[in-house]
């Protein structure tokens, strides 16, 4: 007889008089598999064959048989619960059964309801644990290093270094790279490929929360720590356990929070807000940022000691434009993905479409490419994606997300803005791409009062990209 692996298995070693009661207890559940034996001598062989999650044993068997049964069973199945059932209440028998390794003692039929409730509770817990394990298995598969697509030397070098840190769960990791390069994907790959991969992976977007809320999310708080603290709350450092806490966009946190985070990293302890006790921090800390931490450190916006403490193992993911050879593999992967999601059967891209995709700058990196392929697959009705599916990437007069038009007989380029609040002119004789980018960046930066973050947002580029453009002014 084949034993089902997707059911809660109960092995019953009882005399005939209890059989109907036991059947009634489990009759309502189609997720419980039950095996019977009336002989204590066959208990171990049945247990080895069944691999039960719960064992029910008749307490009316001879005492020496019960003792031998339980002693032998506990040697091989120490983590399996054993319930004793009897026809009457005997405190002495209950004490003897517990001393031999039984978990519970029930007198039937009087305790049938309590036994049924306990079995259902155990089965529900087992089902929950099974669901959690299936989720973890899917995460392990989804975030295997082999699922990170790309064969370029720069990306492979990053992945090789990442694999070297997974065996040390206390090693702090800093992941840098432009927006959309896959920093969280790499963080999850490090977590799920480590020996603590079954433990929690908790993440928080540091830039999305104000300082006070960020602090309470990370460290938690005690009841009464502040006005609205009506109950104790565990912070993410505690919830991560011995797993991983991922601090996304750590470059945006305040100096005060940087100081508190540094203390956590150095001491491997933390305190809840309003707490008096130090709590161990057991998990791995992985931080990520898309900003230039070196520049922020030099300007006094980021602590030097925290910067050097984080960059023990720095992992810089290259932008997609620096590994264009990976675009074909990424496109094929995304086409397969969205074929499955949207029920399409697109074969791939034409050579001309692939050339267009390869030549594009991809300021949004892999994320932008993924969304571009999703849009194309969703709208395409033919077998192949062609250039027309990506016309929006190659619109005449577009440069870095800013639309231009020719004026004055085609000798001058003007950027067009919907609010018409920013214009400048440049001679076509001087319209080299680098010059136009620099002129545009300087004008936008002046327009927003020198705020680089706002300027980068208007230009739809990252802060590091803007910094590189501005750096050409000094060359």
C-alpha cells in the first residue's frame, strides 16, 4: 500500500473496542491518513513504513509491552507525539505512560471530543508547516544563483564574490548599483542559498519611511514607549531571527539612524524603543543603495565608519548598458515568462528588434527591459516581436526622456516640457550627445535650485548618472 505524502499520518495501535471511536474522530477530515495495527510487536515496522506524525497507543496493553514499545519508539522517533488512550481514567497509568514518553493520556469515549480537537489542531499546524515549506522551496528555486541571467564577465565576477559570503551568516554585505539592476534579487539569492535560507528574509525600504517610523520598524518598541505604543512590537531585526534583514536604499537614512545602525552592526545587539535589555541580533545584514555613498561620505551626509563597516564585502552590480551581451538572454527569458502569464506563444524578437533593444541606453536597467518586453508581449498578436513593438524606445527627437523639436530653420534644438518652464538653445554644430546632455543637466539643475535628486527625477535618470554627466563639465 502506498503511503500518501501530502496527508497528516496517524498510526494507531489499539484494541478493537476503540477502532470505531478513532474512525469517527478523523472521519470528517480528508487530509488525514490513518493506519491500524492491533499488535504492539508490529508497531515499529509499521512506524518505519508509515513515518507517522502522531501515534495512538492503547494503554490496556501489558505494562512491560507498553514500556518496551515506547522506549524503542522514542529511540527512532523522538519528535513524534504519542497519545495513550484507555477506557477509564487511571492517574497511575497516566503517570506511568508519561514517564515512558507519552505526550497525552485520554480516556475514551469521555475524552473523545478533546482528542478530536487536539488531533485537528496538530493536523492544522502540520498543514501550515507544509505550506511554509513549499513556499520556502519555491523561493530557493526562484532565487538560485543560476536564475540570475547573464554571462558577462562583470556580472559573473559579482556573483562569484556573492557566493563566497553565503557560508558566513554574520558577514555584512553592501550591494550597490543603479535603480533596476537587481539589488534585491541578489540579496535574496545570497539569503536563500545560505545555510540559514529557511529562516526569514525581511526587507524594508529605508527611503520610504520617516526617521521615527523607520526606527520603530527596525527596533520595535515596548508597551508605553510613546503615546500610541499600546502593545509591545517586535522590530525587523528580531523578526529576521538568524535569517536576513535587507535594508534597501540605506544611503537615504539620516545621520542619527546611521549612528544607531552602526551600533547594531558592531555590537550585534539592539534595544527596542523604551526597552532596557539588549537583544542579540543573529541575522545577516544586507544593505543596498543606488546613490554614490563615497560622494555622500565626502560631503558629510554619510558616516565614514558606517560606510567602511558596510563595505566589508561590496558587490556592485553593473548597469545593463555595460553588459549589452546579456540583453538577448534576458529578452528570451522575459518573453517566455510573459508568454506563460498572458497565454501567448510569441517565438522571440526579429534581428532588427533585437538590434534596437541592444542599442537602447536602458536608464532603468533590467527592470525597464522587463517592463518593455511585458508591454510588447501583451500587445503583440503575431509570432515575433518586431521594431514596431518598440517604437516608443526610438522616437525621433527623444534624448534621455526629454523631447526636442527643431526651430529657426532646423538650426536650433529646444527641449519641450509640458509646463513650458524650461527652454534652452544649442547650435546644431555643437550638438554632440555629450554636450547636449551636459547643457540639459545644467539647465534642469539650475531650474530646481541645485537639487540633484529633483533634477535626476525630471531627466528620468539615476543620481549616479547625473553625477557622471556633470563631471564632464570639468574635463
